[in-house]
C-alpha cells in the first residue's frame, strides 16, 4: 500500500484536556480545547513538504516533535472552542464558542469583536480568494516566488459565513479591512457550510442542499425534500437522493467539524458530496450535477472528508481510519489507522486530531510515491498521479508520464487487452521498436533482445530462405515450448488471464503455469463461444485460412507432429482445427526462443504474460489487428513530422488544423528509419491478416523495407503488388526485371510482353535507358508494342527524348523508324530539321530496298514514293542538299522528288531538266515555272526562259544520261554516291553549251561531233506552246534568239500577239498612272498654296493683344482671323470675342 | 448513425456537395475548410428505414496528414470526389482510395463501399478534362464503384448520389454489426471497470 502521507504525532495532551477544534495557518497550528483554552504551536519550517523524506535520522534530529508550543491561553473563550479558522489575508482568527462567533487578531490573539448577530451560531466557514487558487504548497525552492505580493493581499477578498438560526451572516474583508456584511435568510437551520467558490457556498440543511451566491444573495436549491432539482437520470437520482438526506450520522459529525461532507476538487472544479456510502459530483461553477462522473464507492461510511493536493482524504465513521484516495481513479491508495479521530484539517497542511492528540500528515515526495506505485505495478495510479501533479514536483514529468503509459500499455498487452494497449501506445507516440518488441519477429522483423546470444538463426524474419532449418529447429524446441497436457493448469491460466481486477499473482504461482504454448487456449475457447453467429464463424474461418496460408510455406515438414499435438490436447471437434493451427503458429513463431520468454516477462513486468509465442492463432490475429491501430497512427504522425522537417508544411499550418501537438522527439531522431520500421511492420500485419490492403500500402508513399517487401510479396506471389511497390519506389529496374521473369512463365497473369509494355508506358525520359533496355524484346515480338510505348499520346511517352528514341528504333527496324518519325513530324509537329531529313532519308531507303524486292509499280514501292513526295512538298524543314546527296542519280523513282529538291535550292534548271527529259511532262514543266515564277527573285524570273532553252538547246545526251533522266530502270547499281558531285554541282551550262560558246551552234540533228557532245533533238513544239502560253513572261528578244531561224512565223503568231498585248497593256497602264500622278501633283500644289496663305508672322516686336507682352518664342494660339495670342491667353481672348459677338447679336435683335 | 467520409483534392467541391445535400445551399465563395468537420443529415430514408447520416468533410489537412484515427474510425462509406474539369483531381482518386483503405483498414476492403462523384458538370463542356468514359473505366477497375456526375452548384444528381451513398453505407454498417462481436472477443470479458479498490 502506498505511503502518500506519514502521520507524525505533534501534540499529545494530558488526559484531562479535550481537543475541540484545530486549525493550521501557514506556520502555526491552533488547537482549541473544550475548556476554552487555545494552544498555539509553531510548525517547524524545515518540516514542510519536502522534508518527510522518511529518512529517520532527520526525524530524530528534530527531537520527534516538529511543532513547538508557543503559547497557551486559558479562558481564551468562555465555553469550549467549538470551531477555529483563520482569515489570513485579513489577519483574523475566527472562533466559535457558546453559540457566538468571535474575531481575534491572528497575530496577537487579542479579541477584536464578538459578532452579536451570530447568536445561536452552529457552524461557520471561511474563504479567501487568494487561497482558493493556490492548490498546494510548492517545494521550498519555488515557494518564495509564488508567495502572493502585499498588493495582492490588500486587494484580496476574504469571507466569513456564519450559520445561525435560519440565517446566514456573511462578512467580507478586503485586505485587512472589514468592508461589509449581509444576511441571507434560508428556510431552515443550516447544518453545514462548504465554500465551493470564493463567493459561493454550499449550505446543507436537514433534508435540503442550497447553493448560496453571496454577492447576489441568491439561494438556489440543489435538493429539495431529498430529491435533486432538475432532470437527472435515474442512477444519479438515487445517489443524489441519498445525499439529500443530510440528517444522517455522518452529517452530524460533519456539522461538528464545520464542514459538510462535501469537498471541492480543484483539479476539475467539481464538488464531491458524500452521504453514507454514496457520492455524487457537482460542478463548482454551475452547481449542477455532473452526470459524467461516476460516484466514489466507500467501503466504510466516511465521517469526515477533505482534499489535500492531490488526494481526497476521508476519515471513516468508525473514526479509526484515515483513507487516502486518488480523486480521479478513486482508488484507495492508503489507509492509516489511528485512535479515534475527531478532527480533520485538510488543505495545504493537513492535520488530524483525536480528543487528545494531533498528527501532522506529512506528504511523501511524489517521486518516491511514483516509484512505489510503479514497483507495485499500479501503473494506472502512477499515471493518474503524475497526470495530476504540477511540473514542479516531478523532474521531467512529461517523459516520465510517457514512459509510464508505455509500461501500462505493455501490461495491458500482457493481459491481452490489445486494443487498449495499442491506443495507449498511440496516445504517447511510443517508439515503434518498443511496441513491436511485443510481437513475434514475423511481425516486428526484429530479433529478440537476446537473440544474438543464441547459436541459431540469423534471419529470424525470413522463414522462406531457410525453410528447412527452421522446421528442424521447431521440432527441437517443442519439448520446451510445445503444449502441455494438464487440463487443470489450463484452467488456472484462464482465470488469471481473464480476471483483470486481480493484481498479478506472486511469481511463485506463475511458475506453475509453464509451459506457455497452451496458456491462452481457454481464451480461444471463450472467444469461439462468443463468436457463434454464422457470419462471425465464416469470418473466423477465413482468418484462419489466411493464417494457414501464411504458415504453409514453412510447415510442410512439421505437419505430422502437429497432428499428434492436437490429438493430445483432445479439444472438441470445433476447436480441433483451431488448436492445431494455433500450435503450428505458436511453434512457427517461437522457434529459437526458449530463453526469450524470461526476458519478455521481466520486460513486461507482468508475470502472466508468456510472450507472443504463447498466443494461439486467433489471439495473435487479434493482437496483430490491434497493432494496426498503433501503426497507422504512427505512420501518420511520422509523415507529418517529416513534412514539417522538410518544410513542406509549416508548424503554424499544422497548429491551425490540428490540436495534436507533437515534437520530433516523440519518435526517434531518425524519422526515416522509424518510418521504415513502422511501414514494414504494417506490411507484415497486412500480409498476415488483411492481404488485400497490401496493394494500397505499397502504392502510396511508403517507407517499407525493400528487402522485406520483396521477400514477403514474392513468397505469396503478390506480383502485381510487388510491381506497384517497385513503381511507387521508382525501383523500375527491379520491376522490369521481375516482369521479364514473369513474362517467361506460362501460368501467371503476367506472362507475355503486355505487362512489361504497360509498365514501360508509365516511364518517362528519366528512365529512358530502362525503357530501351526492356522495350527491345516486346518489340521484337510485335512492332505494335513499339508504337504503344513510344507513340502513345501520354505525357510520359511524349517526354522521351526524340533523338534518342529515333536512334533506338533505328537500331530495331526501319518500318518502326518510319512510323516513329511520321509520328514526330506529322502528329507532334516537331520542326527540328533532323527528323524531317531522317524521315525523308528513311522513305528513300524504304523505296530503295523495296525496289529490289518488288516491281516498280508495286504498292510497296509506290507508297513510300508518294509519302516521300508528300513530305518533300509539305515540309519546309529538311535540308534538300542532304536528301539530294542521298538520292540515287539515275532512278526514275525519285525524279519528281528530285525536282522538288532542286526547286527548293533554287536549281530551277535542274528541276526543269527532270520534267523535260526524264518525266517528259511539259505541262508539269510549265506548271512548275508558273509556280516558281517571281519577277522579283533573280533566281526565278528567268524560269520560263530556262525552260525554253531546255526545249530549244537541250544539253548533250551524255549529260542527260549521266543524270539518269532517260533511264527506264529504277536505278542503276552504281548507287547514288558516285553521282553526288554531279547531283549537286552548280548548273554547269558550260558543260553542254560549250559548242555555242565556241561560236558554233550545232543543231542536234546535224551533229557530227563525237558522242560526248551529241545533243538530243530540240523540242520546237513544246517551245512554241510555251511561248504562246507564257510568251509575255520572257523577253521576246531572248526568246527569238533561241528560236531556230527556220521557225515558221505563223507558229509564233500567238507568241507575238500575247507579247504585244502584254506590252500594250503595260504601256496604257503606265500612261494612266502618269496622268493620275499629274493630277495628284496639281492637287498637292493647291494645298500648299492654301496652307501658305494662312501664315502669321511673329516678329520680335509683335505683342499679344490680350496681355500686351511680347509673343517671343512662347507657345501661341492663332485664331481664324489670324489674331495671335499666347496660348495661355487664348481662353480669355476667346471669351472677349464671344461676348462681343453676343453683344452684337443682341444689338442686331 | 451512418458515418460517411468525403475525400478528394482541395477545391473539387466536397464542402459544396455536402452543403447542397444537407441544406440545399450553394455558395460561390471558396472557403478552405479547417479542421475535420461533419454535418449531420437526419431522417434520411433508405428504402423504408429512417437513418441519420454523419458526413465528414476534410480540409486542407489531408495535405498535413493530420486526420487522426477519429476521422476514419467506423466509417461506413467513403465518397471520392473529383472535379471533371481537372484531370489532376481525377488522377488523385486512386491515392485517396488507397489512403482511406490504409487509414481505416476495413476488415474486408473488397466489399467496403466507395462512391465516386465527378463534380462541377455544370461548367461549360469545353473545359471538361475527364470524360465520363474514363471515369467509368476507373470505377469499373476498382470493383464497380458507383459513379455519379454531379453539380453542387445546380444541384444535379446530388440527392441521387447521396441516396446510393446512404444505402451502401447502411449495408456496410449492418455487415459490420454481424462481425463486430468477433472482432473483440477478449475485450468483452475483461473490460469491466476496475473502480472499487485494490489493496
Ligand atoms: N461551377 C461549380 N462550382 C462548384 C461546384 N461545386 C463547388 N464549386 C466551387 O468550387 C470551389 C470549391 O468548392 P468547395 O466545396 O469549397 O471544395 P472543397 O475544397 O472540396 O471542399 C468553390 O468556389 C465552389 O463554389 C459545382 O458543382 N459547380
Ligand atoms: Mg472544403
């Protein structure tokens, strides 16, 4: 039993004397006797709160008596001193004697006044505002700082209320000055008075309770005729009714000592009312019943009641025992036996007295009290105590509290109250390691504390990799951890485990309950009987199946021994599979831990608890399910802390939305690591009891240990979760590696290339190398996958570096390259010349290679030709030179393309050569000229002439042949390279016009030169056609020069006509414009004249008619009548003119 | 009492939908919700039963990870809201769903009822960023989640959506009741008050 208070005998009077009242002030103890004598003792200061260290030597040094008699005044009052109290701020000592209240000077003890009106007084009460708010004595070190200042004392109000007959007489002091009194009538004689606020008093009558508000002089009933006022639920009504019946034995003694059996509990501002065995609580603020607080149950009827921080103290009706209770938990913490007690002086300095003796109740230091409670495993009490204490009493109070709660949580865990345990762990943000240590490695992933000592296992969490070894070990361990046979011991265990009210039995008892594996079986049986609805049954089955699944990979070998065990236990048919499963689970979980049990036990401080390995599957499942409470909360808190640390959110933001205050120290310093521990454990839990949640967990931002995730998910073939995990973690290499493996397997949903492709589609440029690495194979299977990966209209696909993708697809296939480049050029509208060039070149290659395999007019050839043409025509981005260089010189397939290219580089002659000699389409040639003809561009204004020249002075045949214009074949095998130079060389008219330069024009038909200079026949017909259609677009002189001299004039008729018409048109147009310009000139001159006539001249002497100052170079205003004034004077000038006009106007009328 | 939790990116119209459903009001002003808050709608008729629905709204604090256990505990239905004119809010749905599943850890995640609402369909068609087809495909992939296109502003489909939410929540609550006695078999026996004394 806790020793909160130590009774120290301080006064021992002779048997003739009888103590009638006691009162203690800060440093004095007043004892009033029946004889009317007052004895005043000095309380030794060194014996204040911190002193009673229970260190006996110290006690002896003070000679056994911590108080010294200062004075003893006989005949202090005429009759016995029935009640004593003090108004310390007013320095008044109040005494009740002979039915009167007397006031004395607290220091000199001189009588000040007998309060005449208090005749018939039976009881009084005092209150001080200052005192009301200081609950306890601070340790000496801080006492000085907290002592109220004189100013405070002077302002403070003290009150005295005396109950006499059917009246309350109230007196009020401010500082030391009596400032007023009033009377309040009540319906009956009050029997007890208790201040519940500095200005509110609870007044007990025979069968009623009133709350009296002194300043307002109001009296409001709380009970009337034994019944509470207002709506109260039934239970409370019963209790309250009981209390209302104040005329009981207890209240008699209460009245005698001047206080009702009511006391204020400052920590929650409530008032506890006690009658007989029952109790109820009032709010000190409102006077209403508190329905939320359950009553205190007393075993013995209390006769006196009080509060001494932080405990409720009471004296039993037998008056032989003082009881100390925690006002929160109501737990009876201490009982002290005394000879019959008559008086209780509660408050800061509690004293009790019998008729001859006084004891000081000396408070033991709280630290020592706490240690004791902890030692006794009374963690609830320890927690409650530490919660009620002020920081000054306990060093590092917050952390101590946290630690205590964790211990309590561990204790609860040991009692299988998993949910409460985990909620408590969450409440204090316990470090995850500490919580997880309660669970087997399969959950915690941790080794047992002493595991490293053992010669076994290095990887306790991985049953798979060492499957065989573990099974073997399990077998070996069975004699130690395996199930026992005794039914009786089962029963004993069950009782212990289910009865929470009983404190842990002595260790000796507990030893008998070994071994542990079956320790919890009765609970499992209980649970089954509870879970008898069909639904629950189904759920249970499913859970067990999950466990079974969880176990299967490791237990194949041990199945035979398992059967034996379950038979040996001989459970009912329903329990059979549960127990066998639980055994195997227990075995599974406990391998290599025979020696661990002890550590666990002492660690938990609860000898009942046999460690997690003693749980059956169902219990463990529940423990694990409850662990989620903690883990989810921890995950959330850690993530929040992390975002505060990383600055993602500010502390202020956080405070705005959450009342939870948290510091990083709530968890370990290494948040990252804590997060990993928590998330990994969460994963393990889900694997065990709710595998469907693994997916969500690994998809979200998480800190799961990669190794564990892989191990766990692989073990159960949770491929899609594993891939999601890799994806979320950006471990794309791992994911793709796995997908590759899976794609080769036949049976999974992941066989074939599609899953890989889908994964690749989610990757962007930062993973482009991986994309390439893993795209190869699917594309080899089907080129469409290439399209899916590189040409999807997704941000990811579009983010991929185009040049790199091009390079990649190029290495795979031309057709894919073409598709990709088409996508880039046409769909994405990429304007980089490289892609346009490359696309053109790719088409070119396509044509070339297909031409080898198919006939020239086959679609396989013609299609790329058309595409090439389209690109060359539409795109402005490619480099024509580059394409030209790649064109085979002599292939008819590319002639039109070449024409376009030549045209692009301004080589109109070359382009026209193609139309004329290769394609032989003169219409197209004319069209071409039309399309490029531009009189302003030096290059293009002569195209018609060029064409005419080609018709009439064709280049030498060899030249034509050299450019492949007249070849019928696709192209020769000479390839294009050889012709590069010729293809690009500037139009070397010299080459074939040499004869002319030599002053020798050689008609092709009459050519007798060697082959090299042989010219094809001129095409007069086409030339004439050109001249008649476009004659005006070339110089007639140049054209006529080219025409052979024997040309029929009639055939040139149209040419001349159009030329003449054109010339005429030009002439008349020019004439008109000349005439128009002349007109314009005249008009302009006229304007000039008009403007000139409006001038005004300003000379040095010219003045402004308004202000008569010189105009100088100021800004001026010129009026229509050519008057010149300063710009600033314009307004007033205008006004004068206007008014003149006005006057004139009026006169006219 | 059915507990319904509404999740989704900020600004998609969660608060507005609730307001519209509970008090038939809409405000154009955007006021960020602070703290987890709930509205109660009484006398919701589900078939021939009268139920009370508690709608829990979330605020910016989703960002702060500060929605505590109390927020998720005992949820009967989770409503995922996105803005049809905002593709990002749609893409976030998956995470919202996952986050809910982890936080609430329902016993049977597969059968836990979700409802997806695509809100703000009153906005002009040209602004639309998520097609109905895409949304439906998502809902189907996640186990046939009921899907509604709503407008809190014009009160389109709001009542219809919440009717389904209420019905599904009720089913969930009933199934929980069935299994609840299984969930805490040990507590039932051991958790009597330990008032009295200990000596
Ligand atoms: N046009 C339109 N605006 C809406 C709709 N629902 C909400 N809003 C607006 O969207 C903004 C955000 O709404 P709110 O309900 O606060 O979003 P929450 O952050 O998800 O709670 C507000 O300005 C609303 O007025 C709707 O259906 N149509
Ligand atoms: Mg909101």
